[in-house]
C-alpha cells in the first residue's frame, strides 16, 4: 500500500509557499490508518519498546493506536498547563522563539524503553525536545516513528543519536 495515495497535499497552507501534508485524509480511511499503525507498531516492537509516547495532537492519534495494538501504555507529551500533576518541562528553540513540552514527572521509570511517535518529522526540534524529556525522566529512548519525513528540512540529522523510522518521505517544506 502506498500511503502517499491517502495523504492530501494542500498548497500554500498555513502560509504561501508551504505544501501542507494532511494526514487527516489518511486516518479517515480505515485500511490506510490500520496499515500505518501496523508498520509503526512492528517497528516499535522490534526496538523493544515498553512504552509509547507522542506529542500533541497528532502524535496522540498514532501513538495511542500503536500502544493499544502492542498492549503498552501511552505517555502524552503536552504543552504547558495541560497536565494536572507535577511535570517535567523541556524548552526548545523555534525559528522565531521558543516552545515547551511537558510530561508527568511520574510517567516513566528507569526501566522504560520509550518509542516516540508523531505524524511528521520536519526540523526535528519537537522530537529532540521529546527525547530530552524522556531521558530526563531516567527512561531511555527506543527510537522514533513518523508517518511523514520532510527530508529537505533535515530532521533526521538533528536526531542522529537516535533510531528514526519513517513511512513516507516528501521533498520540500
């Protein structure tokens, strides 16, 4: 199955010059969504994952489905102010400023091998911040799984210390 057949490209969204890769069209098709989840789950299992994590919001969609398929727990990676218990925070740089990701302080333990799943790998900043959160909680990163890799943005280069698995690649932004 070619997953690109299920991903709609929206030109000039959210701004002129960007080719937005819309995965909502993929998740609306049960066969394509199941196929993507199966591939991510197979890889996470091969990497020895004991926990799945995913950043909001689309990482929740794929990550929780993979966790369910593998019978593992899911750790949400959230924006500040969204988690009710004590949290660990990781600030990271964006092109024009900074952002922050958080997980519950008690979400992981030293024996956890966390596979991080998101829909899209662009520059890799969010993914690297997620990895740092996992490591700061004394767990280890088993690897990353992404549905889409925007290869021209070189996110894999930023994640060079980690195992990165992607389902489809696109050139350009």
